[in-house]
């Protein structure tokens, strides 16, 4: 990108945002769009036509030639199919056209997207429908229109539809609670999300020499390099010029697309970095995170780099995750998770806190399932990411408040009295004290919760759908009860105390990496779902299906279909990894080490003939031969076992986890030992020291 215009002009320059709409639409059409977004009304076709025409004109002025509905199928990445604006105008000429109908609705052939059996092939058509709450933008010469994606029979086939439904539902239930506290103004409560995105940057030439990185996004082999992350000098360290140039380009690219890229820094592992945007509504945050991941890869390519978004590209150093910062905000500008300064604000805060705590406890298994996939299995519970057990960290101050409410005792800071909800002011909760515990999967960080179990490559949609929906459910239960109350203050006190007491088990402020915690969690009856194979069955547990069906987020068919897609994905990914491994062992590693051993033997023989000592050659050749045999047997076993993968998806998932992953570990062990003793010139691909310390 050329030297940017001043940042405020650059920002959003490729976005058909509200300001542009105000400028380019008639007052009536702008008003209709605004109403559609804030009140959920529909747009008539003449308004749609006017918006389409204005969008097209704007896009063509910016050099766009095509448009595409931009959607988020269950692949977890975005999809697009580009049509040009051209339309024949007689005499061999064309005009540029784009109608309201084309804006509002599309009909891509959907038969090749995962549907979990929701769409039979005879009704291959899928529909995309404009999401007017997320702005259209121009990317690489195409006007991109964010859309939902559903089947002919109306089933959601994407990650946006249920997210929008869950945002509506949590808003509805939160407003019922706000009304009880006398708030008559708030019309909409919006889930707010800020996802912090981790990634690795490595050199493209080296990347191209590694089949495993190209096929699977992670290294399947790699002995520990002489140096990893033990010096702890990379985290927040000075950014190297090549990385700095990349980050600058990425920022400018994202800013033009209206993404609020805010923070960039080096992460813990060598070659690992992070980008964090400023938070926005959950729908925009999800769209923008998809765009950010896409641009991270594309911008890297321009710089001769490759951006790895896999959760565990390298064994032995930290993997990459995504921290999902989540809160609820009102259209009047209030954050419902900000502890207030008056007794009544605090009572309201405590009620929302109680709903969150109860929600996480009630649906811990489902939350865990939303972050369960093959890539993330390398992180959760591996002493670097949060453990697989879900718990909530509140920090000392807030925990003190919760405990004093449970025990009915005096809170140490509240003077002489027992803390009375709705009557007393809460002690101050210092913000910067709340975030110290990096081992917690769900941390209260002053005015939001940070869900830290997400994998770096995943769409943030699923986890946020779960957070919104569990919150909607708990708020609904509270509203149902409190709306009937004759003595609001007394019943509120009782309710909060009861919820804190019954769900205190989910609160944990200690070290989540400690084995003692895992034992303690078991005593408390918390779930410890250590792998995808353990966690995914929770997706369709009856209570979870009931939750989503009851709130209209998924139909029963939709949630079952999603579970099926996730289950199938696991054994597919493991299968690809296993096949790549076999390929590399047979075509690259075995021939290389065989050549090495043969050369050593030859040298040993010629040395011996002269009566020169050949201890090194003989010993190394023997060790190499031993490990080569071990590697060959491990590879044979992997291949045999892979051929026995069950056809049934659920069985295949368990089998892939229990058998194939174990076989792969065995093969890797032999290969990594070989790497450690093989002369560099013989080893068939770049090693960790090259990959991690080259940029
Ligand atoms: P860190 O976690 O690194 O200390 P911050 O806590 O400042 O950094 O912010 C992390 C992310 O949380 C950012 O994307 C930020 O915009 C987002 N964030 C801040 N406040 C909220 C909020 N109320 N709701 C949702 N996300 C928020
Ligand atoms: Mg954070």
C-alpha cells in the first residue's frame, strides 16, 4: 500500500459505512435503513434498489468491478463468489448494474459446503441474504456484502445467522432485567466483543520446503532447537524491522477496511505476535476477525512471509489462542459489567454477575465444546493455555464481595455492616488488579469477561453464541422470578445470595496450571473434558439442545447438524495429518537417513581398511539404523491403523483420538531422534532453529 492518507481519512475508506450512506442516500432511504438496523424492520424493494445503486456508484468510483455476497459457512472461513457489475447495453457496449434484488438475496450453489446433512443434494441451492447491520466493503476490487447463508428449507448453514439470533435474544432478556431496575430508556442491549488474535510469522521460502506446514498448518516433526522461549526475551520485545513493516502494512490494510486494529506486540514464543482490535458489537467483531485473519495471510505473502494461524505450529513453544473479551452494553452507553458507584447500580451489576456465573456453571460443558477441535487439543491443558477445566477468576476484591454475600458476613472494606445488596455501595474494585491471573480460562477483567480458551484459527462466532445464549437463559430465569415479586429488594437479595451459593464451585482464583486444581475441580464436580473426543458429545447433551431450541437460536436439526460437522472435522483433520506424516516419512525422512547411514558405513569401511578408528561412524550408523527401523515400523503401524478408520463419524473421532494420534506421537518420537543425530546436510527439510529464528 502506498503512503497512507492521514489516518482518519484512510480509516474505513473502503467501507460503505453509516456516514457514506448518510451522504449518498435520500433521507427516506437512510431512515429506512437505520430503522431496519435498530428495530429489525424490513426494507421494501424500492429502498433496496436505491441503496444498491448508491453502493454500486460508490464502489465503482473506488475501482470495484465486481460484487459478492460474503458469508461464513461452517468451514470456519469466509466464502465469496464474484459477479461483475457488467450488463450488455446494445451495440457491443456495457453498463454497470446492481439491483436491490441482487443486494438483498443471492443463490449460490451450496452443495459443496458442509451442512451436516441439513441439505440434501437434490436441493443444492443455498440462499444468502443481506445482513444490513454489518457494513459492505471493498476488498480486492469486489464490493463485499456481508450476508447470512441458509438452505432452501430455511435452515441456517452459517456462523452468522445464529449469532444474530443470540444477540437479539440476550438483548430481549437483559432489557426485562433493566426495566426491573427502573431503566425505561434502553431499547437495545448489545453483546460487545474484542478478540485478541495471536499468530506466527515465518519465512515463505522455508515454509515452502515443509510439506507438513503446507498441508496441515503445523509441523508434524521437529526436534527441540538449542533455544526456544526460555530466555523470555521475545514477549513485548522490540519488533524486528521485517515484522514491523508487515505490521504496518497489516494495520493500514485493516484500517481501510474499517477494522479497529489497535494493539500489536511480540508474544511469548519466538516468531509469535499478537493483534488486538478495539471491541465492537459481536457481529461486527466476528466479521472483522474473519477479515483480519484473511488479511494477515495475504499481507504476509506480500512480505515474503507466511502467517500461521494454527493453534500449535511448533511443539515445545507456546501455541496461539484468541482471547474473547465479552460484555453487554446498552444503547444508552452503559456497560452492564461495570461495577457502579451507587447501591442500585451495584445491585444490578451483581445480578448480571450472578447470571454470568450461573450460566458458565450450568453450561461449562457446552462452552468447552465450542472450543473443541483438533488444533486446540494441543493447547488446552498443556500448561501454556488455560486448562481444559472451565472456571471463573474474579480477583480478590470481587471474590471477597461474593463470599461476604454468601456468608452474610461483613466485607472487610464495607465498614462495620454486612453488605446489603441494593442498599450499600460495593467496595471499589480496582481494574488493574483483576487481570493478573493468566491461567484462568474465564477471567473477570474489571468490566468484561475474557474467555481465553479459543484457538487462534477458529471463528469467534460459536463461543459468542454460547455466551449470549447462556446469559439470555439465566436472565430469563431471573426476570421470570423477579417480575412476580412483591418485595423486589428482598427477593433480589435472596436470589443473588442463592445463586452465588449454589454456583460458587465454578469460581477459582488460584493457579489453573496446578495439578492440585485439577483434583480439586473433580471434587467440586466440574467437567474436565481433556480432548475434542471428550468434549464434542456435550454439544448434543439434552440440556444444551433444549437451551438453544428454547431460545430460538438453533432448531434441533440445526444443532445436531453442527455437532456432526465438528465431529467429522476432527477425524478428517487427523486423517490429513497422518497421511502427510506417512508421505514425509516415506518420501523424505527414510531415504535421507538411509543415505546418511550408508555414507557413514562407507566411510567407516574405508577408514577401517586403513586401520583408522571409525568409532563415530559406526556408532552413529548403528543408532541411525536402529531409529530408522523404529520409524519404519511406526509408519507401517500408522498406515495400517489409518486404513481401519471406522466409517461412522462418532466412532472415527474416538478412534482417531485414541489410536491415530498415539501412532503419530510414536512416529514423531523416532523421527525427532533421528533429526537430532543426522548431519544437517542430509536432513530433508528446514528444522525448528531455521523456522523460528529466521525472520
Ligand atoms: P489486555 O487483555 O491485553 O490487558 P485490554 O483488557 O485492554 O488488554 O483489552 C483487550 C481487548 O478487550 C481489546 O480488544 C479491547 O478492545 C477489549 N475490551 C475492552 N473493553 C471491553 C468491553 N467492555 N467489552 C468487550 N471487550 C472489551
Ligand atoms: Mg487480554
